[in-house]
């Protein structure tokens, strides 16, 4: 039994704890049912649900606060004095107001976690350019004057290019003594990345460095009279021994196709390692038995870029140089390259948000004491 003029702490504790347990049971049961029965149910921001753990803490603080108030009232005066000096003490109102606040905040946390039911069809139109990357896979690309090697750095360059050229259609040509189309121009970035692990020295049987053939084949890979900007990026060490690369760049420029070059290697160069089963067996040698040293031919790559109306960048062990070219590609004329449809999750945060607003509004309107005026009447007065 509580003394007159104080709060019924025991009754309040039972009611509040019981409602808390029921709320958790309803929430977890609903979650299990929705996850099992509703298509594509999920929370977009599940980490926000950690805020639900604040509920039991609020219950504990409420009960501690009520106990502290009771103790202060008991020490303040006798029963008769308390009833005259602190009229209208209402345990029921205190519990109801707390429950409105606590569960209003709980619903607000659910809204912030963004529950989603089902899916919505969404259509996205991509705009970009047509781009063909020609990658040198000759033996000289195994040189390790750039770490970990020229070929590995070329793969990284291509991967960065795929990631950063959003909306662009990309094709892939590999070349050594001959050139081959490894991937026709496509918007499928997953397919482009899949081919990265397959390219390397040995991908083309005929050795050499036929940059001109690679540019010509890339130029022929473009589809019809596209209004999109067209560009070729040649990733190579520039040691061209097979054909007229500068003439190929001029032919591409005559068709409004820009040719960029990325230099892989250093002017000082380095020997070309020979490996068998992953083990280092020595360095490649010429017919006279001398170790072959492969060097970056920057002069050649600069001429190709100049005649192709493009830019030359040199890769280093710490930078692929691709970002500079991406910035230039973004400045080119872009047109619609593809239309994609995908299923987006349908947000349903409005429901718990509406419930939270209703409960919190009721909390503000409900007075603490039996004889207290509602908030809206107090504001009107």
C-alpha cells in the first residue's frame, strides 16, 4: 500500500514492466512473421535498431525516478499535509504519459531503421561515351620496374577505369604481335571485370608490340554512327616494333575518335623475368645471350596521343594515372547508352512514423495531474 499523496510505485512497476514485455513479444513476433511471410522484407538501416535497447533503460529510469519522488514526498510532510500541498498526484497519468513517450520513441526508432516490404520496378537511363581499352600483353609487360609489375599495374588501371567511368560502354582489346577483341563494347561492367584476371603475357601467341593494329581494331569496334563521344585508351610500355602506330592514331582522329595513351614502365627500364610455375627461373635473353632490358618509350606514346588528339599519362608504382584520363572522358559528349530496370525495395517507414507522432502528441497533450489542464487549453489561455 502507498501512503496518501504519493505514487503507487509497486503497481506502476508491474504495469510498466508487463507492457514492456508485451511490446517486445509483439515486436519480435511481428518481425519473425514478416520475415517469413512478406516478400523481400528487410530494414534498410538495421544498425538503427540498436536504439530499441534504450527502451528497457527508460523503464528503469522511470521507476527509479518515481521511487525517488515517493521518498522525497514521504520525507516532506505527513499524509494530510501532502494531500493539501501536492494535490492531484496521479499514478495512472504518470504511467500512461511514460508509456506514450517510451513507445512513441520506440516507433520512431523503427521508422529510422526504414522497414521495407516488397519491391518496386525502377527504370534508370545511363548516359556516357563509348570507350575501348587496348591493353599490351606482350612479354615486356612482365617487367618489374613498376611494382608489382607492369602487367599487374595495367590490370589495376583497367579496374579503376571500369569503376569510375559510370554510364560508359566499355570494350577491351588485347595485343602483342597481333591484336584481338577480348570483349566487345558493352555496358556489362561485371563481364569487363571478369576478363581482367584472364589477360596477361601469353594471352596472345604472337609476340611483339603491334600498337597500330590494336588502335585500328579498337577503331573498328565502335558500333555504327553513335552520337556518343568515342575514345581509345592504349595501356602499354610503348615498345612498338610491328607497325605504324602514329598513322593508326591519325586515322582514328579523322573519325573523331580520341586516342589516349598510358605509359607502363620507366625510362631506365628493367629485365624481363621468366617464371615457371610461379618460380623465378631467370631473365629473358636475346639471341646473343644478353639479358633483354625493356624500357618505356615515352616519345612514341606522346606522339600517338598528340596525333590522336588525346593525352599521355605515365603510370607509377603509386599511381595508375587513370583519374586524369577519367576527368577528360567526363568532358566528352555523352548520350544515352543504356536503359536498365531493377527492383528497388518499397519503403514503409511511414507507418511507424505516423504511430510515433500520434503517441508523442498524446504525451504532450496529457497533463501529469488529475486536475491539470491539457496542453492545448493551457496554450489557448
